C-alpha cells in the first residue's frame, strides 16, 4: 500500500510530454503550411501593392490639403496614358486573336463598360480627399470587400464559410460607425456635410473598384494580364480624357505649378502604374478577394503616415476593420462538389 501511494498523484505527469509534443507538432505543421515560398512571395507582393496604394493616398492628400489642387481626373489620366503607351502598344504588335484590333472587334463594348467603372472608381476615391481625411478614405474603402465577395459569389462562383459572413457584418458595422464618427467630428468644425459627401464618394468608389477587380480576375485567369491592362489603358485614357476636358479645365488652369506639385503628380502616376501592373500577377495565383484582404495593410501604413504627416488622431475603430486579415477564403468551381481553398 505504501508503494502504491506515490503512484496515484504521479499518474497525470506522463501525459504532459504528450500534450507538449502535440502542441509542438501543431506549431510545426502551421509553420510548414504558412512559411512556403508561394505564400511568402504572395505576402511580399501584397505588401508592395499596399505601399503603392499608400503612396497614391499620401500624394493625393498632399495635393488636396497642402496645395489645394483639385484635379482627380488629371491624376488618373496620366496613369491611363502610361498603361496605354506600355500595354496597349504591346497588344498592337501582337498577332492572331491577341491582336488589339481583333480584341476590339469582338469585345470592345465590354471593355468600354470596364473602363468606365475603373475610371469613375479612381475619380471618386481621389475626389473624396477634397472632403474627408486620409485615414477615413483608407478605412472606408474596406466596404469594397463585402461588395467584392458578393460579386465573386455570383460571377466567379466563390463560396465562403460562416466566419467570412460574420466578418462582413463586422466590416459593414465598422463602416457605418466610421461614417457616423466622421459626421460628428465634422460638426465640431462645421464641416459635417462635406465629410459626409467625402464618405459617400469613398463608398461609391469602393463599390466600383469591386466591379473592376472581379472583371480583372476573370480576364487575367481566363485570358491574359496584357489584354486587361492594354484595354483598360486604351479606354481609360479615352474616357478620362473626355471627362477631364469637361469637368477639370478650370481647375487645371488655376494650378500654381512648381516642382513640388509636379513631383507629387509624377509620384502618384508611378504608384498607380506599379499597382496596376503588379496586381494582376498576384490575382493570377490567388483571387481578387484575397488580394483585397492582403492590401488592407495599406490602411495601417496610411494611418501611420496620417498621424505623423497630417496630425490626424487615431480612432479605436481602426483595429476592428482589419479583422479580414485572419480570414481564409474557399472557392468552388461551377459544377464541382469539392471545395478548394484559395491560395493566399
């Protein structure tokens, strides 16, 4: 009996190494799944896209706030011209079904609609900087993710788990709260109506971005990256050029040009050109939804720059709108019963 008594309390101890070993095995398994070259490359490309978006946001805010330059269409027009000179010319020298004229004969009207959605999305987002702050624009454009998920469900036949739907509800709640916070903050300095206009412009622009991104994913995966960029460059230049001549002639004429303003225009155009050029590469290996989730870090970068460059105050809502970073989508092809997780 005396020999048995120490065995009783010591009985649970042998299970401890097994539990620790199970946890270690789980961590090693997660590390093996997450630390792959494909995922690390996708994350790196996503952060590069985030920095490009942050660059466009900062330059737009500087032009609007520091120099009172109100020419969102001119900013976008320069980017579309770069796409035209590079990718549309590339299509013109191709042969066969990938030739520019052949594409125009078959699908010109589809690309007109795509170009219109893309141009107006850029115009509305950049225009919003005239009314609201950098951080509000970057946080509210998260509204494009629920819209993108809905469009992907019907157009690309993507399927999502319950956690994704919960996160959509949180995102929409955060968007509504952010709009309310902007209105209340605007009332303190008698700019409530202007801030509300800016928030509405962001929400409309984010929705049009979602339309453009879904079309981009379809074209990039079914056709080619060069076709998407070339046709967007062609029709984006035409549409933005027409709109520019109608609505911004006086604003352009009133610009007091100097090297700083010119440098901001160049920086904006280069950031946009890099964003347009590299985003299809990431979409090819993931999806439009995954890319938009990955570039939410642009909101974090913009928040930091807003705090230090423009003296903004951080809101407690900032963290809540980044819930999507922890999500992993799953996608199913039409006519298949098995579900394949999206690569991200």
